[in-house]
C-alpha cells in the first residue's frame, strides 16, 4: 500500500541539484574540527556515516570564514586559505562517495572584531553594525563561497536564523534601524540580498545558495510567521534557491531546538512558519524542528506545508535513520529531544548522543 511519506524517499530536484531523496541533515555544529578549523578523521567519519545512512544532503555545521573578525567557537569548522584545504576536499569527496550532497553553512556573526554586534543596540553592550561592515561581511561570505565551490561543494547556505546577527536583521524587535537596512520588509532583507549579490559576483551566479531563516523569534514584538512570509518573494528575487524555515533566539521562549520549557515541546514546532513561507513563495521550502515521525513527514509533504525535510538531532542518535525508514521500519526516530548532545558540543566534547552512551553502559 502506498503511503503519503513514500514521496520523501524519491529523488528531488533542489535548486540545480539532484537529491536522491528529500531528507536533509540540518546544519549542526559538531565542535569536532581540527585546531585549524578543518575537518579531520572524526568529523569525516561522522559525515561518512550520515551519507551511508541515507541522508540526501548534509548541511555542514556552521562554518566560520574569518575567526579573527567574526569569532569561532571551540572545534567549529573554519574555511579560509589558512585551513587545510586537502582535508576539506577529502571530506567533500567522502560525502559524495557515500551518495549524498554537501552544502556549507556559512556561520552568522555574533561578534565582530571581538564586540557583540547586531543591526541595532537593542540592549546595553551591543554594537550596531555599520554599513561598511555590512559590505565587508558580504565580501567575506563571497570569499568562503568561492572556496566552497572550488572544493566541489554542492551549495552554500546563509544562516539567517536563531537570533544571531543576520537573523536579527529580519526581526522587528532586534532591527530598529532607520536606514536602508531597517523598517520595511525590503530593507530588513537587504543584507541578505547584498550577500547573495556578492556571492554571485565572486562564485558565479549559477552556484546554488539557500538560506536558513527564522520565521518565529519567541520574543514579544519579534518575528512571527505572518511578518516573515513577505520575506519569501524578496529572498527569491535576491537569488536564494530554497528556504529552510526555523525559529527561536538565544534569549527567548524558544531556541533553535524548540520551546525552552520542555512541557511545551510539540512535534514540528516551526511548521507554521514553513507553511506560511511556502504559501508566499515558489522556491522549495524546507521544514525543520521536532520532526520525528514518518506520519508527520507524509503530512508535511502531501499537504504542501514544505518540500523538504530537515533533521538534526534524530540523525545524531541514528545516523542510519533514513535507511531504516526506507527499509520499512517506520518506528519514530529514537531521539527524545533531551538536548544532551547540544550540551556536550557546548562543553567542547564533540557531537554524540548521550542517551546512546548511557544505553551502552552496563548497569
Ligand atoms: C548540537 C546542535 C548543534 C546545532 N548547530 C546548528 C548550526 O550550526 N546551525 C544551525 O542552523 N542550526 C544548528 N542547530 C539547530 C538544528 O539544525 C535544528 O534546527 C534544531 O535542532 C531543530 O531540529 P531537530 O528537532 O531535528 O533537532 C543545532 C542543533 C544541535 C542539537
Ligand atoms: S542526546 Fe538527546 S537530543 Fe541529542 S540525539 Fe540523543 S536523545 Fe536526541
């Protein structure tokens, strides 16, 4: 008997790319890079397992183009001329050999030149980014996109989510600017258009670029799906080939992993944003956040809420989840959303499922 989720396992054209299915590993900072920021054996084998486990496209952990200016956290990926490019190239080849595509997620800024920076001084201690710095930022992203293309990566993703610097531009709460970068939807999206243009100029207009963006901040006066929907056509016009829809900010009621209060967690917690974006724009929309069951995946795809399915924690616990589902074992993902993996990455321990470790210990 055919099922609404069957379509998830069929090939899908994504920008100019051909994916073997509709499953994406959502960008997940691994904290496992070598001291120079390049991927070593540990990270390569993680990607190898994800590719071999059936994921169609791996969006890398947030990768920093310039740690001296933007600031990178411990073990975060870095890509620039000072990093080991042969290690990077080997990683891209490993993913391709395992049948998956790879897209580089370009880190958003939080600090610029060591200073906590955003579009506006929404609280004490935040520096307002200048237009010169915005120009420089666009060039930095263009440079990393050139390198990603040369390495054979299939795409790059701009990280416009989770309340970091770029995400804040989209938000009526964080972005209080009165210049060309604030106020109207066109102005709030302008920095993304600048980055997209710089990438097209330097890396070629045909190199696929997509965005992960917030459609819900979870702070009073912040971004909501209704406010976010009109950004869709503007991003498409700017040249973004697909939109992954997320939510949450560092100090709100929600973070990238859903409602902060565990009692308020629900499946598919950012789907409303995906649905509103999908209704507003005709580029592929990718749903992410708390997707754990094939029934929900079937419903998202068959109702046209989104075109692609992104998973982070489910494939930390089960890198072979997609192959398991494809083979007919339709039990939900085993991830219980405890966020233990996130805590470990933040402590610099690398990316792994703490529940799997607990389960493997005798007694
Ligand atoms: C350990 C960890 C690291 C993450 N790092 C990133 C990141 O680098 N970039 C990003 O856009 N989202 C990041 N996220 C958020 C996930 O991509 C995803 O949006 C979120 O976890 C919700 O999806 P899920 O319920 O499938 O995990 C991270 C999440 C976790 C658990
Ligand atoms: S540590 Fe918790 S949230 Fe992370 S993958 Fe394991 S079960 Fe899921």
